[in-house]
C-alpha cells in the first residue's frame, strides 16, 4: 500500500521537526560530553501533549511520556557516538541513493520530493542531514545488533505448528481495528465519562478523521499501530464482538459499545473467506516475527552496555525519569522509523 506522500518523504527524518530549535531553555540530560536540551524534548512532546490530555492523560502520564522521549534521544546520542568511533559515516552518494529511493517509492521526481520537503518547512540541507543520521544508525544496527541475531528453520516450523496446526477449516476472518477506552473505576459516573470520550472519538471519525489516527492517540489497544489487531477468525471473536463485526462492511466502523472492560469502537478494514495457510505461505512472515522479537532483546542488551559505559545524567524535572523496559530500538525520531537498510 502506498504511504501518504508527506509521511513517505519524511519517513527517515524526525517527525514534526522543521530544523533546530532557536529556544535554549535548559538541559534535559548530559550524555558523555554532549547534551540534550529541554527544547529537544518538547519539540516532540508539545504537539501531542494537548491531544493526550484531551484523552484523559494525567500530569504523571504527560511527564512519563516526556521521560520516554528523552530516553530515546539519549539512545540516539549514544548511537551517534558509536558512529563516530566506528567511522560509519554516511557518504553523499548513499544519501543521494536514499533520496532517489524515496522519490521512486512515491512515484515522483527528486525535484518534486525536494519541493514537498521544503513546503513542509524543512530546508533540503536539513532533510539530507536527517537521512544521513538514519543511514548511519542503520549501519550501526546492522553491524552491532542484527549480525548477532539468527533464526533456525526448526524454530520457524515450531511456531507454525503452534499457530496454525489447529487452525479452523473454512469460515470468515476479519481485519480489525479496535479503539478501547478502559474503565478506570466501577462507579457509574466514571464509566459514563469514559464512554463520553468514546462518543467524542466516534464523532471525530464521522467528521472525517481516520479511525487509525484517532486510535493512535487514545486507544489502549495497539495505539502504535493505529488500533490494528490484524486478521481475526470469526471463531476467535469475543461473544460481544460477533454481532457487531458481522454487521459491518469493509471500511465501516461501529457505534460505541460498552463491554466489561471499557467502551469500544470497532472497524472492519477487510473481510475474506478463511483458508488455512501452508507453511510456505507464512514462513517468511513467521521468520520476520521471530527475528524482530530477538532484535528487540539483543538491541536492549547492547544499549544497556552502552548506557553502562557512558556518563548519563538527567537534569531538572527529568532527574527521576525512568526508562520503559519495553522501549524498541531507536531509528528515526522518538516515534521510531524503519531502518534504511535491511
């Protein structure tokens, strides 16, 4: 599926960034001899803080979000230092090749890509530097982490047997997105408040905002994937979901539905008849799944070593920030982006 033009052309840069900030408002952290400014953090967090507060986020939630962004920026500094030590700098030719690939993916000329980037507020020189950083980080990931991860054929076969050996024959399956706003208490008024927020989310969707966009901001179910839960066989649906899902056509969304856990919105992205997958059909997908899980583990081990060897001091309101143990590898900005090379 073709990505939206702006996302595709900026996929390798830090989202929302229009160049270095002019406001120096304090030091958030020191990483060796380098620093991360508070403004480096807030340029990512400011655009989303209002949105998550509207979704019910507390001051602690906001501070936790800022702390996680800071940790990603710290990791980026550490990777930058590895790039310098290992002399893995990207060449101008590599940058040109990457830009050409982005233009080709979007079926536009390089000149049109440059125009799009600059219209977004980012000078082309800054865009090239962001791509340079992504290429260099990908080199580090490939050399320091990816090379340590291996997946054997019998491991893929084992996962296939676990997942597909008892798969049903026939029936339908649905590609679903799910917005869940969980109940935070048992009182009737608290539940009503949660469902009111779900109704507001539905109004935004009916007003033209995509289900995926709304889910990414408020859903407790896979917000990083826009609420996407993938393909689900009808026999695996929760009882309360069955009549809702079966009543919806492709691309349609449900009204607000209250369940035991919270208030829900369901979208059926696609529907198809179920056919049991053969090993050959899903082998590559399963291998990639195992590989990604191990990459995350290996990356964390490697990053923990870098952290242990580096002087890191968080300052001011970030002094007590705690790093989330489940943070994925850094590539791109705080929200992450796919590596340049595979």
